[in-house]
């Protein structure tokens, strides 16, 4: 006997195992059913109330799931302007640091590690990561209804960065010309 005949015999046996007489209808007809003695569903006019397990099955009404709520407040124009100012200051900080590193006889980086600032792609990634982290922190505070804290911290951040970038460019302007 080859595999095709075995498969046909097995399929016939499986098909016959699901055919059982249906006793609920009062006749001896054969019906394909895997739930032989399943209880009949409760009709809509039944006297069972929500929360009352009246009936043999304890039928409860199906409630709709609540609609997904909004995630929270969104950023407004003032928020975006402060985030843009912070990002612009990061770009200016990058350019001023790169300009200062091009003249090592006059300038050196005092805060960040030399390995970071001398690797231009890594330094750019650091500055971009700082912008992304600032944005995510700001957005998180706004989403959790702490917009005033986000704005105050952004004012401080932009103020400190403005002072640092202005100081960098002032030092660059005071350097002797080659």
C-alpha cells in the first residue's frame, strides 16, 4: 500500500469520527457536529439581567471595549519654537567647536573628551543624540501634563546653550588672524 492510499483511508476515518447522531432534533439523521449536547442559546427576550447568572449557562451581555483614548496633549507652536531654538544652538555649538579645533594653537576643548571631539562623525552623532534626547524629554513632560515644567527647563537649557555658544564665537572672533 502506498502513501496515497493510506492518506485516503486516514482521511475517511477522520471524517467519519466527526459524524454523530443529533439527539436534540428528535430524529435519527446524521449531522456533522463536534458539540453533540451543546446547550441552546438564550434568546434575546429572556428574563436574565446583566450580572444575574439566570439560566444554566450564566449568560452575560457582551460590552464593547472602550475606544482608545488620546495619548495626551500635543506640542504647540511655542513648544516647537523652543525645541527648534535648542536644536539650532546645538548645530552652532558643533560648528564653533569644529572651527576651534581647526586652530589647535589657540583653542582646545575643555569639557568633552578629546577622542569624541576629534572624531567628526562621532561628535555629530553626539550632538544629534542630544537634540533627540531633549525632544523626547520635552515631549514626555508635555504628555504627562507637565508643560510648565518642560517650558521652564527648556528656557534654562536654551539660555545656558546661548551663553556657551556666544562665548565660543566671541573667543573665535578674538583669535589672531593667520
